[in-house]
C-alpha cells in the first residue's frame, strides 16, 4: 500500500509531465497533498498561483481565475484579464490566450505552478481558460488539480489517485486525540482509510459527516443509499432487483462523497454507523416501506424474515419465535444470526422473560464470533441489566472474554466477576479457569497459566466436559513448553487423543492448532503449513476470530520458507480481518512486520513493530509484545541502528528471565542480540547469551535454533580473528538451513561467509558467497535481503581493487577503525602497542590514498 510520503514523491515526479490531476473520494486527503506540493514549490522559489472552487461560487463567472491572480492585481494586464474573465462566451478564446500569455511572461523569470483545488466547483469561464492554458503550456509552467475532472485537460494530464491511509498512518493521525491503538485500527477499518471519516468517527461527528454528504447527493442517489442502509448485505444485483436501474451511477456518486466503498458487488458504509444515520434521516415510514419491498426481492429466507420483522416492529411472540428459529438455522452466517437473535429479543412480550434472555445471550455469543462489537455490547448490556441467572451471566462474561481478544486487562475484570457467578458449578468453573489460563498466557505468566489450566482440567472432568478438558490440556502443553518442562508433550498427546467437534471461536486453543505451531517452532515447516491450510479452510465458514490464528501462523511459516509474496498476502488479510472484527491489531501487525522483514521494506517493518509494541503494552499482551520487540530488533539491526536494536532485544531477555521462559525455539532473538553485541565490542556478554541459550537446547527438533546460534558465533569468531572457526560454523549453519528448507536463513549464512572471506582477503570466495546469497534472495523475492547482498557483492568487487595491497594486519586494523574502535582499543584487541597501531594506520592511509581516520571510515563504510 502506498504511504503518504511515497504518494507525495509520485506527484512530484508526475508534475514533470506538466499537468497532474489528483483524484479520490471526499476527505481522502487531496487538499493536504496539493498544499504540500505547493509549499515545496514556494520553498524552491517558484511562483505559485492557487485557487479553490466553492460550490456556492461556481455560478460567479471568472471567480477562480480572479483568485489565481489575486496576488498580482497591481499588474494592469492582470486586472484586465480578471475583468475579461467575467464576460460571456464571446471572449472565451481570448480569456485562455491572455491567461497563457501571462503565465509565459512570468515563467521567463522563474518556474510557475498553477494549483486548483476542488476543481469540480470552479466556474465554467475560469475552467475554460485554465484548461486552454494547461493544454498549450510549455515545461516551465505546470498545473496541479485536485477534484473531479469536469474540464478537458488534454492528453498531458496525469491522473494520480490518492489511496486510503494505512493503519499505522491512521494511528498516527489520531494520536493527538489519545485514541488507543486497538481503537484506532478499528477506526481505520470503519473509515476505509479515509482521514476525514476517521476524524469524524473519533470525535463523534458521524451524524454531521453523513448530513453533509446527504445534502450533496442527488435525489436518486439518496434513494439508492437508503436501500443500501437497510439491506443486510447490500450489493449492486440486489439494487437492480429492487428497481434501481441506475444503481451503478448512484453508488459512484456516494463513493465520491465518501459515504460508501465498493469491493466488487459488495457495498459497505464508511463508517458502518453511517447506515443508521441514513436510516434515521429518511424517517420511520420510509424505512418500513423499503423493508417491505426488500422482503420481496431478497433471495435468502433468513433475510426475508428479517425484513418482514423490521417492517412490523411491534411486540409479537410468534414473530419473535420465528426470528429465533431462523437465527438458529443461520449459524453459518453469524453476523445475520446475531442480528436476528437481537430482533427476536426486542419482540418478545413481557411475560416471555426466559426466552428473551436466552435470545440476548445467544446474540452476544454469535455477535462475538461475527466480529460485530456494537451489537455485542448492546445485547450484553441488556442481559446484565436484567438480573439474569448466574449461568447466563457466566455465558455472557466468557463470551466477552473472547470479545476482548488479546487484551489481558479486560479479561481479568470479566473473569473475576465470572468466577463469582460460577461458584458451585463445576462446568462453569472449568470454563472460567480455562479463560483465566488463556489470560495468564497472554500476560506471559506461564506458571499461573499452567495452574489455572490444571484447575480447568479437574473441574471439566468432574462435569464430564470433554471439550473444556481438551482445551485446558492444550494450554498446559503450551505453558509447560514455554517453561522448559519435559511434560509438555504428554499434555499435548492427551489432548490430541480426544476428538472434539465444537471448536468454533476457540480454534487457537485446540491441540491441533498448537501442534501445528510447535511443528513450526521445530522447523517442520511443510507439515505445519499443510495443517494450517486445512484449519484455514474450516475457519473460513466459522467465527471471524478463528481466522486470525491460521492467517498469522501461515504468514510466519511462509516467511521462514522463503515464500515472501505469500507471507505478505496472509499478513495483509490478517490485518484486515482484525480491524473489521475489532480484534487486537497486535497479531496481524506482527505478521506484517515479519513479512516486511522477509520480502518487503525495512522501514515499514520497523513501523509495524513499533506500533505493535505500543499496542501490546496498552493491552497487557506480553506474548506479542515480545514478538514485536524481536521484529523491531531485527529491523533496527538491518537499518544500522545497533544500539537501539540491543535495547529492544535486551528487553526480551529481561522479561523472559523474569517470567522463567526457557524455550529457545519459539522466539529466536539470541542470535540477533549476539551479532549486535559483537558489533559494539561486547564479546563477553555475547558469549554469555550464547552459553545460556545452548543450555536450553538439545535434541534434533532444535537444529534450526542451534544453526542460528552457529551463525552468530561465526560472526563473533570472525570479529575476534578466528576465521577458520567462523567459516566452519557458518557453513554448518548454511547446510542445516538448506536441509530445513529455510532459504532466508541459508542466505544470511552465505552473507556472513562472504564477510569472513573478505577479511581473509579471499575476494573471489567472498564474491562467490555474496553472489550465491543474491541469487537465493532474488529467486524468493526477499527484496530487503537481495538489496543487502547486492551491496555486499559490489563492495567486495570494490574492495578487491582498492585494498588488495593491504596486509592481513592492515586490513584488520582498518576494519576495527570502521567499527568505531579507538587506537587503544585496537591495540588491546590485537595485543600490540598503540604506536604499532598508529604506524599500521599510516601505511593504510598511504596505500589507499587517504589522509585521515574519517576518510578511512567513509571509504570502508561506503564499500560495505
């Protein structure tokens, strides 16, 4: 997705062709973009003429032209042109010719940029004159327009569409409003990335936004938009069946005013709350009329029942029971089922309290699975306000725990109340302890997670609840492995041995999912991928929250397998699912960060990781906070910000040590930290990190983790001068990663080997290793790594010609200088005197044609 900075650069390049039209829906940021371009032009000393169309002034002939020239009214010719612009059609050609002549005269002294915003609202006389000049101007005069093109700008015009903002951009946009990142990502989804809509949602001005757009829509477009607002699943074919033959044009008009977005035949409101505002604006009578008509044209039996009920909003026991029965038959469409349950609850008479409560509770449970937070909150509030039974309260609160997603603090409060309600019921206590275990897992507290899971197992066995028992055993397996306990395998096997049918909404807690995750940890990537693909297929028709685990895990597996494009696709989908369902953005953003690290852009990877760290800190999610810190550490390392990378990675080290985590396979941060510590000369600390990680390794399932440590040790050995040991380690690591089918890690080993060979002054071998890494990265579309390998290969070629005459000692001293070491530090490292280092540097300067330490650093860093 194009960022705002990338878009600004795109417009600047396009202006070289002379005429650019910036297009996009209302509020997308066209004005901000053209203002930025105009400000840059002024900074460069160009003459900038600006005008902005206004709806009320489009009938004032020549007004826009007068605005363009308002800063130059002291010029007699300009005043004459302004008067001419207000005259009729008889002087149409003269207007354009005089305006162009004036622009050319100014362009003789400096470049001219003509900027017109809200092009659709400028008066016809000005539009004709500006279009005439734009078609005939030379390259000294450029034109930048924003808005709908109602004039013929000629073949020179380049159209640039302003894309929606990315989720991180919307998060940053809403930072002044103190919006939590989870809420900001939900607003990003609801606004479809439109900044004006995002601000309106954030500030509670949706009604004002809808009212403004409604006033600008034509009457036919309003009628079509009302049908969309009242339909369960608005689409263009539905509108045609309803009797809207010009639906496409009406929808395009609404899209231009920022009310709707269209994806194929599917139509949705931006924000979703706008549909309710549209319905209110139309009035109750119009709503009932449209619902009656829709009940005759929809093709789904469940939607027929829905529209018939909405056309008659009275209390009616028979209607309520029909709605509830239809909802039960519509479980495969949880969003529609949740709405039907809520409609049923609203239509039960006062004496049907038990049926109303059951419909509300089921609406909460279905709504959580559908990812419709407004409906969930409304139904849950109604249940808890009406003094239901403890069993109903437990069901609602455990459903709300699922609704809380990855937010541990929200879970804690809900579970405390649920535990009180569950007192005396083994089945209810089993459910509460299960979710307490999951909450502790997210908080990183594996010991508490194991204790709660054990209690859940015992209560579930007492209640004969096999489903909860299996899920609790799965959580025990996860906690035990994280703590380094050997019994995790027995727990997982016991869970896998019991078939469980109903796992809707809890896929991420099932033993099959955890087994696939462990296969990924143990580098059995093909097995993990096949299992996850099967789960994803099943999850497509279930609750939306079930999609997140397979999507994020498949992205992670794909990145490790070198399927970089596939990793990016899964990650994008995970981000979209989380935002639309109001789930935590943390898992999706971690998938995006790792996918960008493998095959995208390092700066974007850093941005996603930084936002993820903040989001997970806000939500108390330690698990994904550590993962984001790992991704951030990798991005910072590769961007050259070594000290910042060390800080991020040491935070992981501190948290894991505090919480007792002892599994080096799930989050392999140790090799990254070792390489950073070597770069800063902290060899003793690097050795301690390796030694601690080695203590927890053992067995063939940990070959990948061991190979990562080998690569880091090779880097350290090369830095200390033991190149033979370094080569042995890195080649061993490359062999392991090749066998495991992890080309990115294999290529990284080749890059380390290239560095080692260069230090040995074996330039041919160094070039061969760098070339092999480049071929590997290019083949799998690992763009950031391919760029790194390309630079390394070019540097080796350059080094081979510029430092061929250096001895091994001279090369070693030069490398240490490039790393920032002082003469005294170099002397201590090489066991020589400071005077010997100074003499060696003098010879290096002479051989390379340099005169100072700074020149040497620049010379070597440019090669690297």
